[in-house]
């Protein structure tokens, strides 16, 4: 009888606790709904700007919590940031939002070039308008500028009308010098203090037997860096073909992927999983960004254990941007795009987004000054048809066996 | 499970009907309608070579994983449940330890296997060890087997509690060997639980996602679920492609369960081969204490072997930033609580509803073996298969369906705790249903009727006859679902918002911010929580039986 009473008491207490916690959560949710900053008040009559962005942008330590309060103060408005997962999931949300016919947000942040092209139907073109600091954007990343290879992230201002770059970075392999030293049987100090002889110098070096199962890559079907690697490899292979071979480039690319398949240890679904495996010493090289080196330096890697590796062929660039969403554009939204190019925002980008600021003459932290800067920048194709073809070749090569 | 009370039965049928329509039919229908509107659900599209190739790999991996799990799980379950050597609490702890791996978050499982099999893993230091085991087909199968053997063993051991000891001893006395005793006495008692466990394991392996992604090493090692993921989560939605993968997935995962239910219903209809279930589990009488303690202690130890590898992540707990996890912890606990209640209550309602659809059994033949030889209703088995449908539907498809179907009423961008609860309850309902299904089919109708004859009210009869049988499994089901909910990521990712970020999402978020050591520490905490929730709920039932 006593046991039954105890069980009954525990059951009632558990359910009561559950109800109480739920009421607290639900009440908390209603109380803070509509405010990206803590302490938002119900009944706030300020104009509201709703922004779609990716999780990392609004998380603690991300760029969002740094800049949204600044904008709210500047414009006496309220910013509501809606995280929608990763950069690619933003596309899905935009599509569904458009189909529902009730766009919620005015601005989207975190689209790269390929994503912007795919999201084109749901985004607003600017026409003749440009943000006031437009000409202060670095030429190589500005849509109407020209890159090293003549490309400008997909070609032409017309294709990128409505795309506002706010940061950029370079994809590259990150190397674990300690892991490499262990493999080479030498001391890590010898490797980190001089041009590392064990590092691959070109993309072609990756095809060698010494890198068999030594690479950590991301799945191009589920990861932006992964897709960038496929397009990068395609671009390098295509440029390497001349004359007669150029006409047969499709079969060659499939054969390339078939041969390359043995070089990676695994294809992680995303950058975070791949980098986690890298830090867990599963493989000496991981496909990441050059700015990962800056992160480690800022967080105590004084021995430069983790180093970015640049290839002779050049490094692909990724430009992240913001855009206005069609059907819900407002003056406030345009002011926000202006704000993204301001010094206040651009100076915060390196240590919060771990990317380069697009505004010229922005002061960089020391860790960024130490980063190797690619001599050759490769602008990857961003049109959906080219990307789809590249993925088909990749898929045919790695799945076909 | 028949209640004899029309109000309760009506309520149960209504509840299940509402659940089925709003949580399964409408969302899945919304997805199919979207795909059909593009005229891409034709037979030619259904036989897409790319998807067929992935289905082939899915089948091969599931067959091997489930087969090996069954081969190991059956003898383990029988050994843990074997009568004559019980030591009460020890056997209960053995079953509890078998249940623990089910609540291991997949992110923890992935981290564990990388830590064990990876290049710098524990096993890499063994002489002769080949690193080729990691990141490939073998690693996926190994991880699946270690994860699922305890599930099958648990199902078998729960059913094995009702093995008629007297018959086994009589058979042994008459010279029957172990094999004959198994075939004649043990197998009829445990087979439906065993086959149910195998069907569930088959579904788990066929729909495997995180482990395949982490350990598979990329194509060609992939499942329909990973293929579905790339079509739903990456770039513009490829709904027709996602639906195609989902349809194949449903076909592959539900077929075994449909066969189990079909053959079980045929058996019950014929009334042959069934042993009458005992009204209470066998108790140990006369076994020398020393011998019982020794073998009793061994059972929990062996059961623990399947959970111990995951404890390797606990070494990372020290990096946990405790001050940052309070709110996420609250969200996770609330979600786990309501999801568990929702899933288990719906499972009980479903069992009541199915019981109402079954023809009355002949009295005196307790155990659900239908004595009505004039014909058995097809409704009950059909309903049993239909209600298991969510177990064969990808959570990605279900979540997307929720979005499409209810997006006009629930603003998905604002987040919704109750949408998350509904999605998780739908996801875990089949687990609770299949966990309780063998218990429901051992109803003691004759005893209930006897109690009624002696003047007991329906409540008293249920309380004294049925409730002792149900209490442990219900608590066990609650624990399983709550533990699994804590580590579930896919469902919550559809309806979270900045104020509703549960622990698994926080892990993912930290990893994207280079906070890997903290993310691993949080994964370790998640493991402790899952195990703790399951322990807290089941501790009351340990030692009740055996």
C-alpha cells in the first residue's frame, strides 16, 4: 500500500513538474516572441525587420547577436532573426514560404553564389539601387567586378542583381602537422617552422599513394564545402585537358572520381562533422577554409599545429551575401543591407563569422594577417545546370564503382 | 487488448483515429499530393535505376545487420529469461541494461564507433588491426548489430518470462534435449516477440541515417534515408525524388512487420501451436542460492557489454559549459516527457482499439489464441499493420508533411513545441506499440471473467489481474521513448526556434562554431540523461518479475 502511494505520488509529481516546465517554456516563448534581443517587450510598436539566416549566425558567438542590437539602435526598430538551419536549408524555406504566398521575412542572410542563383525566383532585384558603400566592396568579390580569372562569381552584374556580398573566404585543405609528422616520423617542430615538405603542393599531389585514405571531405549533396570541392576538382581537371582530350572531358571526369574515391577516408555529411573527425586525428587533411587556421591561432594554437594548405592551381572563393525577399521588401530592409557594409559590421566579421570582410581597408586581427592568401583565386560556376551536371558526374564515378 | 468497457473502447478508437488522420494520413498525403501534382509518381519513375541501386544497398545492409542481430539476440534473450535460475532483481537489471542502448543518441553512437574503430581509436592499437574496418560497410553493420542485439534480446526475454517452467522440466525429465525443448516449449512462447523485434530491427537498419553517414564513408554505402536527406535538405526541394525514396523505404520496412502480423493472425485463427500464457511470471523455487547469485550476476554483466562502449564519451564531460545548457536542457526534458506520454498513451489506445476489432475468443483459452474457428476478423491484423505505418515513414518526409499540411495554421518559422511533440510522438508511437503488443496478446481473459464472476468491479479486476502485468512494460515503454526523444534531432529541426533549441540541436550548433570539445561534452551529458531517464522510470519495475 505504501509502495502504491509512493508510486502514485511520484507519478503525480512528475506530471505536475512537466506541466509547470511547459507553462514556463510556453510563457517564455510568448514573452520574447518577436524580439531578437533579450528583453523584448510585448506591445513594442517599433517597426520590425524580419531576417532569415542560418543557425550559426544567430547563435551565441555568431555575428547576429553582435550586429542586430547595433542596427536596432541605429534605426529605432526591432530585428527578428529566424534561424532556418544551414545555408542550404534557407532555400527550402524560401521556396515553401513563396508557395504559401505569405512571405514572412524581408531579408535573407547567408546565401552563397550557387544558393543565390537557385533562390533567384524568390528574391528581389534592385534595379538601379545600390547600397551606399557598394563601391567600397573589394573588386574581386563585387558582382560587377572581375576576378583573377575574369569570372565574378557566376558572371555579370545582371546575374547577380540583388546579391549583396558581406563576407568571403577561401576553401582549402587544413593540415594537422602533428599527424603528418607522426606519419613522416619527424618532429612536428621541424614541420611547423619551415615550408612543410610533407604538405601537398598541388591538387595533383592528392592523387598520390601517400594520401590514400588521408582526406576528410564533405558530401557534395549535403554540404556547401563538399559541393565546392567537386566543382573545384572539375575546374582543375577541365583546365588540365587540352586539345583532343578536351572533347572527352565528361568520361575523363567520371574516371577521375572513380580513381579519387580511394583517397578520402570518409565523406562527412557536413563541415562540422568532417572537422570534428579532423580534430579527432582521423586524417591529416580536411577540406575547410583558410580562416580555420586563424580560429586555431586565436584559440591557443601557438605552435601552428593546424595550417592552411594552398595549391599551385589556386583556391576557390566563397562569397556570402544577403538579399531582399520578393514580395515583402521595405525601406528598413534596404537600410539593413546598407548597414551590413558599414565598418561597424565589417570589423566584427573576422572573429565572429571567421571569414574575410568584403569592405576594403577593414582592419584585420593579427591571426588573419598571418593567413596565407591565395595568389590565384578560382571562381566556381554557380548556375544550377552546371552544378547538376558536376554532381551527376561525381555520383556516376563514386557510386558506379 | 479488450477492456469490456464500451466508453473506454470508444475513447480509444476515437483517439487513435484522430492521431492516425492528423499525424499520419494528412502529412503523408500532403507530400504525396505535391509529388503527384508534378506527375512524377509513374511506374517508370518508381523504377529509377539510381534509387533502385540505393534500395539494393539498403536491403543488403539491413538483411545482414538484422540477421546477425537476430542470431545473437535470440539466444541471449532466452538465456536472460531462462527459468530456474532467477535471482529477482538481477534479471530485472539485465533487462534494463538491454534497454539502455535504445536510448543512446545517434550522435553518441557515431562518436563512440569512431573512437573505437577510427585511425586513432582504441582498437587501432591492437596488433594486426586493420583500419579498413572504419568508414565502410563493415563498420555500419557492426554498429547496427551492437545497437540492435539488445533490442531483440529484450523482446525475447520479456516474452520468455512467461515460459512454462513446469513443462520445460517435464520435457527434460522425459529426455528431450535442449533443441527439442526449445522447439516444443520455448519457441511458441517467444516467437512473436522475437519476430516483432526482428521486424523492428529490420526497420531501424533500413532507415538508418546518422550511423551510415558517419561510418559509411560515403557512396556506395548509403541508405534510402540518406538519399532522402540529400533531396529534402539540400538546395531546392526535390520532392518527387524524396517521395520515391520514401515509398521504397516504406515498402522495405513494413513488409516484414506485415508478414509477422499476418502469420500471427493465421496462427491465432487456427488455434494451433500456442501455449497458454501463465498469469504471472515464473518464480525461482529451489535453486541453490549460490548458483543463482553467480549466474544472476553474470546476466547483467553480459547485458551491460552492449552499453559499456558508449561510456567512452564520458571522458569528455569535463569540457561542458554548464552555464550555457540550462534552457536547452529544459526544452529537451519537456519534449521527452510529452513525447513519451503521447506515444505510449496512443499505443495503449491503439491496442484497445485493435482488441475491439478482434472476434471474441473462446473462454478458457487465455492468451489470445482465437478459438473462433468460423473465421477471424481481418480488421485487427490490418489495423495492426496500418498503425505501424509511421515506423516505415522517414521522419524527414513526416516533418515535411507536417509543414506542408499545417503551415497555414502553424507558422513553422515561429517554432512550435507542440508540433515537435506531435512529430516525435508519431515517430516513437510504433516503438511503444510494438513493445506493448506482445503484452496485449497475453491477456488473461479467463481470469478477468473469473474475477467478474466473483463480484469484482471492472476496475478491481483490471487492477488485480492485468495491471501488474502491464505496469512494467508501460514504464519501460515510457522510458524507451523518453530516452530516445532526448537524442532525437530530425524531428526537432523542423519546428524549433531560437527559444526552443533542445540539446541535440545545441550540439549541432556548437560544432558549426568550432566548439567541438564542448559539443562532445554535451553529447556525453545527453548519454547520461538518456540512461538516467530510463533508469529512473524503470527502477520501480526492476525486481517485480523473475
